[in-house]
């Protein structure tokens, strides 16, 4: 059975790493800066940010941050 069209979509569930990286990005940190802050590789940080963007249905990190803030996820 399909949900009604007007039913709100469920909130995306972000991991703690995704929340942390998005919060740092929202505060002006670049992925290279985030690597230094949370001691992960650049590839890992980029993957975490990409995952957050996809989960939030955004086109980029800025859109993901905006949506996460609107949804009170950060």
C-alpha cells in the first residue's frame, strides 16, 4: 500500500559524522579544514559530505546545510 500523496516524507537520518561535517561546513570550514578537525582522510570527509547531500536530497553542501537546518537536524 502506498502512502497518501500529502503524507510528510520521513526525516532523513544523519549519522553523527554527517552532522559534524555539515556543522563544520556551515561554519565556513572546507573539507581540507574538516580533515584536520576530525582526523579522517580527505576521501572519507568527502564521502561523508556526499552522503549527507544525497540523504537530504540537496544539490550541494550549501543546500544540504540549509535543508538540515530547516529540518532541525543540526
